């Protein structure tokens, strides 16, 4: 029965992807061949030439394609094996079966967890000790369903846009190295990720992440010697600063007047990820609070080590005389292709087999991110919307199928947006700002400030949103209303160099406890009539306190029984 289900889902996914591929392509060759000049997609191919630039189509690197497909098959096989392990755990589980899909039955060990998460120092213990299932559970317990839904939308939109961004990046990388159309690359990667996440939930995500992240580590470090020793590359220690070489420095220069913007973006990247469900899903899957914290510490060190190859590759590419390579002049930065520097460096500065390993690492990174995002979105919708609002009497089997359907829908939505223009990337960046400015302060307060209530949470939400929107956004062509110190007009566009994102986050963080305490003080001292408590926050507290009056005797009995 399981094999039939796996085979059916695989065939269905491939059929949907093939239909999408044929529908979006103007010819069959568009799927497998790419114009060497990267013309607008999809091109018309007539007689082996692109009608947009009259250039011969770029042949596919068959050995590289075979190696990448073999890697995908291995990942899919591991995902299917993990899904069978998940089914066995569901039979052993005495509690909720859907928790096995969402948090792996809370028995993911430290080694697996290190490969699947980072960060969470201040969130691991309070989240895991209270046995939450998703990041939104504490909000639902404190504020109710309506406010939780308001927090779900920016998180869900951010996840879908992130899927689109990483798939589009993978398509561009494969088109450079393998000569493969980005269409085929995007659809193949999405089909594999959706299939094993659909089947196995967190178990498939966690065990495939081990292979994927291990492959990323070894393949990128393997590329470093070939890049550094390439004759066209200058020693990066000589090109680090301008006064040591005629080349442009790769370290750049941090000016004092730009410090605010750099600090703002650094804090956004460092702290913004703490408010993503993909992180907390791994924390909540740990066997205990201690294991969750140990996993966080270990993963932080692994992330630092895995980030070194990216820095070295960028430094080597900036120190390369591209005129000595087949790429020629002008260099990638002057052509506006700085965003493709990784595939370009692998293609023109390393042997072909090394570049194939590099593209495999990119594919592994994309699938590792995509499967986590798919499961996190599906988990939040199922646990915090469907189960608590839409279908409170839903069975465990129904919830599991809702998770699978959500995985499929989020995956297809992100895959479809991957074929859009660069505006998708801009929207994702803005959605990341909203999570940093709005959701992160809420998460801090709901876990560490127990007097927070719905009035403070709503006030902080509105303050964070307003400050971020009124600060403007050049990517979306939204002019600023608030001009912070240090703003500049560049090419007719006003840019803020003040750390306005962090200011919005801190204002929201300060607003939540302040308003919560003031409102509680007003109602408790009868400065405000109880009829004004439209959210019924303090009425519910009085009822709960009256219901919990016999709790001390129960507590004594439970302690006595425990001692016995």
C-alpha cells in the first residue's frame, strides 16, 4: 500500500510538472536548451537558434546533467526511506499523529538537529519546555485565533516568496554551468522537494538535510583550491586593500556615514531569522529543552564554518583577471552579473567536474531550504488555522492530509512565482523586513513578558507596521514619509541610511509591554469601565482565576503522588 502511494504521488507530481513545463514553454527545446546570452524567457528556438539574438543554442552538459539527476535520485530515495520511518513512528506514537509529521514525534537527536537548524538561544528552552507544536502556539494561547491569523499571513507570504527566490537562483545557476534551461531546473528541483516533504514530513526533511548540508560543506571546500590556484586569479591577500594592488579591493570600505545602514542590515539578517517557523520546528522536535539548546550552540558553529567558502569564492572572483578566461571583458560586475558570481566562478575558474560538484551544492542548498519552508508553512496553517478555527473536530488522519495538501499548494505557488521577474525578490526582502519589525518583537514578549495582553500586542503590531511602511522602500518605489537623519537622494531615489528597521522593531518591542501594563492598570484599578474591554482579556482572566481556585490542593496531591 505504501509503495503504491509513493509511486502514485511521484507520477502525479511529475505529470503536473510536465504539464506546467509544456504549457509555459513555446517549444520543447526551450525546456532543455538555453540561449548563451540569457535572453528573456521563454525564447523561440527555430533551427537551433534563438530568434531574440540569433545565437546558436547552448548544448547541455550531458555528464553534468546525469550527475545532478543521480544526486536528485539519491535525495528522493532518502526522503522516501525517511517517510517509511515516519509511518513506523506514527504507529508507536500514543499521542497526536500529526505531531509526528510536524515535529518528528519530538525525538530528533542532536546530530540530526545540528544539520537542520541554527540559532534560537533565547527561545529554545521556553518553546520546548511548554511542548508547543508551532511558533504560533504561544500567540494562540495568549491572544486567541484572530491575532494569530494576522501573524500567519506575513510569515506565509514570506515563505512562498522565499521558495520562488531560491528556485529562480537555482535555475540561473544551472543555466550557466550545465547549459540547461532554468525552466527544467526549477521544475525538477521543486518536484523532488515537494514529493519527499509530502510523503514524510519532518523525518524526510531532517534526514535529507544531513546529506544535503554535508554535500554542500565538502563540495564547496573542494572547490576552493582550484579557485585559488587558477592562473587568472591573484592572491586574495594582495587584493584585499587598494594600496597593495592595482585591482579593486574585495574587502570594500565601510564609511562612518554608512554605518547605520550596515548595522541595520546586519541586525536584520542576524535576528530576523529567529521569527521563522522553520527554526522553531527543529527546536520543538528535540527530545528535551537541554537538547534543543545544545543543538542551537552546535549549529551556530557549523554555520560559521560553512560560510567561509562563500567569502573565499567572492574574494577570488573579485581578484580575477577575467580577460584571461573564456568569459572575457568586461568583468561580471560591470556587466551587471554580480549576482551570478558563484556559477560564473565555478564555470570559468575550475575544471568541469568540480563545477558540477559546485552546482550540486547549490541544488542541495535550495532543496534543503525549500523543504523546510514547505513544512513550516503547512504546519502553521494546519495547527493554528485549520485545527483551531476551521475544523475543530478534525481527525488526525484529516489533519495529516491537510498538511500534505498545504505542502503541495505552497510548493506550486512558489514554483509558479519563480518564473516571474525580479520583483518577487524585492517582495521577499520586504516581507523579511516585516517579520523582523513585527513578528520578532511579538515573539520576544509572548515568551518572556508574561503580562503582555492582546491590547499591547495589537498596538505593537500596528506601530511596527506603520514605522516600516512610512520609512519608504526603494525596491517597491514607495517614497518615505518619515525622513530619518542621514537620508540621501541617489539617482532620484531617496534612501535611508539610519537604522530605521531596527528602530521600528525596538518601538514595537517597547510598545507591547507599555500598553499592556497601562491597560491592565486601568482595568484592575477600575480607571476604565469593564465595558471597554472589547477583547474580553480581563474578563477571561477573572473567570480563569475563579476556576483555578482548587488548584493548590491538586498541586499538593500531584506532588505527593510523585514522591510516592
